[in-house]
């Protein structure tokens, strides 16, 4: 085995550690920001911000046009290609920023909320700033500079936190959210460009442009469909029920995203460049992916099952009683976390295998299934809409596994075998969480002690299972070793 090949497992391990550390820091900052600002701002303010952010996020997909994925999927990319992608991205960002300004008023008229127009104008600077640094960020990921990425994430999140909380104390309105987003985007872009240490050359035509555009088109189609399907609850809630229910959903979604951004995404980000380089070695590629899938589900599956019962008392405890609806929404969102642990890695599997057509079809299936879920819940109100979305996301997991296992070195059976050891751990978490919640309700405990009882019973049941079940214990030990052995291998 070559020295580079020997270095890959160490890079993945140390990369995951750096990214998890960075995301953990960002997660703590996000949680602190959520707790403080939620006690200063009303749900109405979050709803107005979410109405604008749904639209800016939608246009942001076209800003990149799948070109960053073009960098990550290729074994080799030259200077001319990177420079072409940078200038393409700058041009697209400029056009889309103009579109944002032009469409601000029609969007505010659609929502019948005049404040949305001003908020969109306030978001345009951060939209442009983030677009300029997109390719520099892709270079950092491709070169596996995970320490730099973590530094950028924590520093920019801290800047957004300080600015956002300060403005929230002074104004007590939606501009605290806008100021936070702008500060975070500005600091992140500045540090990304500085640490990437790359300057683009003059724009020019590149060889293989048709292949790059073809992949970018399919990747963008998937990203677009995935974003639309993920944004369906927010769009429907904002359109039919107004800013307040959307504000509750916005806070529930932020808390829902914390375990994804803190635990799941860093592991995937650290593994993706490794898989790209292992395409020529199918056995190593297969082993890397199955380890990723097994470890993710060992985290996400029990966490999701426990969150179902702990969400409501947790939200009331940390955000206050006026956010109780957000707690209920988070509880019904929790089953979707199970699907994220299975579905999210399949995206990188398809990208690393250059299966962009399959990626596009996966986006079509996701959108159709989630749309049906949202429509099923529509007659029953906001919480039912969120529940329909969550159940639909969960039902997508078998479809993702089947689609990705049709070709390549990783079969559907391989994936289910990798996931299986996490199932008893998830069941133990659900049983313990249910028992703890029932006992706390029976004793008529307050939200804080209900949270302690629910989480404590869930963790106790998990540890009991690990003590009694060797297979589950081995999976947990493997997860722990995989996340902590970088210090011995560095």
C-alpha cells in the first residue's frame, strides 16, 4: 500500500475529529443564540425572517449550480477549471442578487407581509458575500483542511452570535436575525478566502466543459428538488397560517438541525474526499462507506427515538413556555432524524460514483413523497403538516438504499447489514424515553424534571442494552474508537 493510501484512514479520522469539534462549538453557539434570542423575540419575528430566508436559500442553489460538487467528485482538477468555476459563481451570484431585489416586492405581496420586502433587501449583502467565497470553501474541503474549516465555522458563528444578540437586546425585532446572518457570512467569507490562499486566474474556456455542466445540471436539479421538499412545511405554514406558526417551526427546525450539523455532517464531510480517492479500489471504498453508515446510525437512530419523548419538555425548559408549539413540532420532526442517518450518506455515495442521473431521480422521489406527506397533513393544521413531512422523510429511507445499491460496490444488502446493529440501540432509547416520560407525567413533574427523567431513563436503558448485547456494544466501541483515535495516529 502506498504512503498516500496509508494516510487516508488517518486523514478521515483526524478530519472527523476536527469537524466534529468545530461543529460542536458551532452547535453550542447556535444553541446559546437560540435560547437568548427566543426569549427576546416573538415567533412573529422568526416567521418574517423565515419567509425571506426560504426564498434566498432557493436562489442560493443556482448561485453554485452544482459546480462545487464538480470539484469534489474529480480525482484531479487543474487551475483553469477552478478559476472557471470561481468566475462562473461570481457572475451567477450577481445575477441572482439582482433577481432578489426585483422579486422582493412580489414575494412580500404573496405573503401579505410588507416587512418581508425590507428583510430580503437586508439579506442581499450576505447573499453576495457568501457567493464570492464558495469556491475557496470547496478548495478547503477538497484539500481536507478540516482544522481551517472548523476555525472558520466557530469564528463566524461567534461573530453572528455577538452581533445578533446585541441587536436583539436593542431592537427586539427581526433585524437581530438579519444582522446575525450578515455578520456570520462576512466573517466566514473573509476567513475562507484568507485561509484558502488561492487567487483565481483570468477567466477562460476549459476542456471537458460539457461534462462539468452536465454533472452540475443534474446536481443542481437534485439540490433544487431537495431544497424544495425540505422547505415545503415552511412555505405552506407561511402561506396559509402566517408568521407566528412559521416562527415556531423555524425554532423547531433549528433545534432539529443541531444533531445533524454537529454529529452527522462532519463525519460525512471528512469521509467524502476519502471515498472520491478510493473509487479505483472498490473493496476499500465499500468498507469506508459501510463504516460511515454504521457509525452515523449508531448516533442518529437512538438520538431520534429519544428526542420524540424529550423534545417538548426540552423546548419549554430552554426557550420558555410561549414556545410550546415549537416543542410539539420538534417531537413530530424527530422520526425524520432516523431517515437522515440513512439518506444523507447516499447523496455522497452517488456523487463519488459520478451517478448524477440517479442523484436527480432521488431528488424527484424525495420531493414527491414529502409533498404527499405535507398534503396529507394540510386539513389538520400546522402540527399535522410537520408530522406528514416527517413520516414521509422516514419512508424515503428504503427507497434511498434500494436506489444507491443498484450498481457499484455497495449493495442494498450491505447497507442494511451496516445499519442493523444500531436498531436495538434505537429501540432501547425509545423504550427508556417512553418509560421516563410516562413516569414524569404520572408524577406531574414540571418541564425541567420531565426532561431529566426522560433523558435519564433513555440513557439508562441504552447502557443496559450495551452491557447485555455484545453486537451493539461492539458497534458503540467501534464508533467511539473511530471518533477518538486520531490523537494516536496523528
